[in-house]
C-alpha cells in the first residue's frame, strides 16, 4: 500500500460549508490509497500543527474529503477553515483499522452509531458500499447538523436530536437505544465523543451484545 509522506503534494480544491460551524474540506488525493474508516493527520502547510480527521469521501473518488467541526478556540479546525483553493496541506496517513473489517457480507446487518462529525467514517463506507445492510443512527443537537442526510437512503438514516425536535427521535442516542426500538444487528460500530460511546456501549452490552460485536473510534 502506498503510504503518504510529505513527499506527496496535497492542494486544497474546495471548502464547502454544511452549516455555520461545520465544513467539508476537499483536496487533491495524490497517490493515496485508503480504506473507508481510516483517518489522516492533517494540518496547514508549515504550521507544524496536525490533528486526526476521518476520511469522509470514498476511495472511488478522485479527491479526498474530510468533514470538520469548528471547535471554539480550537487551533487546527480554525486554521483549516481559512484555507483557499490552491493552498498546500500537510497530510500524513492513512492510519487506523476502524471499519476496515466491515466489508459487507450477505445477510450481515450493520448498526452504525455516530455523534456529530463521527458520521464521517460511515459516510465513506456507505458511499463505497451502498448495497450494505446498515442502519445509521446519528446523534446531533439540531437537525441542521444532519450533514448531507440526502446521501443516505431515507429508511437507513435516523437522526436523534437532543435539543431541537425535528429529528426522527427527540432525545439523545442513549435514550433511543434504551427505548429498545432499534432491531438487533450483527455488528455495531460507534464513532464520536467518548461519553456517548461509553454510555451506548453499556446499554448495548446490557441488551445482549457481545464484546466481539462492538467496535469503537473515539474522537475526543
Ligand atoms: C481518530 C480521530 C478522528 C477524528 N476525526 C474527526 C473528524 O472527522 N472531524 C472532526 O471534526 N474531528 C475529528 N477528530 C477530532 C480532531 O482530531 C480534533 O480534535 C478537533 O478538530 C479539534 O482540534 P483543534 O485543533 O481545533 O482543537 P484543539 O486546539 O486541539 O483543542 C480543543 C478542545 O476541543 C475538544 N474537541 C475536539 N473535538 C471536538 C468536537 N468535535 N466538539 C467539541 N470539542 C472538541 C478537545 O478535546 C480539546 O479539549 C478526530 C479525532 C480522532 C482521534
């Protein structure tokens, strides 16, 4: 596999704002090969500052995309928001094994649970394997955080909104899981903030999921 070093050149192609505080950064792919679920170490060229970002786009695309939420007073999420087409980025990776074993198998049901931009690795996977038998539960505050919802089949994407009430479920992911409405899957993948992941794991274990059915990627 071609592993990325700074020998490759990555230039910004586009910054697409999906709402006031979140954007999709698109840049040239160079010779990079990756699997859905992997992440990069990314920063502006010369800043010396990098952070991890899951790849949002599919390996079938000629460019790379990442989905970034602006963190208040955050260094890199703010720096990357201000880049312009043609600017060079510093990119290392790809890294990680999250989802890399999840290639769809006939009859296997996958449950994806994401908070916020934790939806990014699932987006890459679903764009790569639209035929997968998945359900995607997305925990967000308001419905304007349902990033690119139209990219998913309507009956497979399910928003849990904790503050606004225009989601498919009004409440947190954990409240939804506790309600027992979600059908049992063969494997569950969770991505996003640690408190959601740990609380959801407790609920899923209590509902009978085994350790080897649960997979996690913690962002912060
Ligand atoms: C494997 C992995 C993949 C990741 N993928 C993504 C991704 O696809 N998209 C994305 O937006 N972020 C992702 N992150 C988080 C990202 O790496 C940075 O932590 C985030 O962008 C903040 O960096 P910063 O330099 O702006 O803030 P910093 O200056 O580093 O610090 C800001 C503070 O914000 C906290 N923080 C980090 N992320 C968030 C958040 N989303 N909301 C609220 N507080 C936060 C940190 O814990 C820290 O205390 C990922 C993290 C990991 C470990």
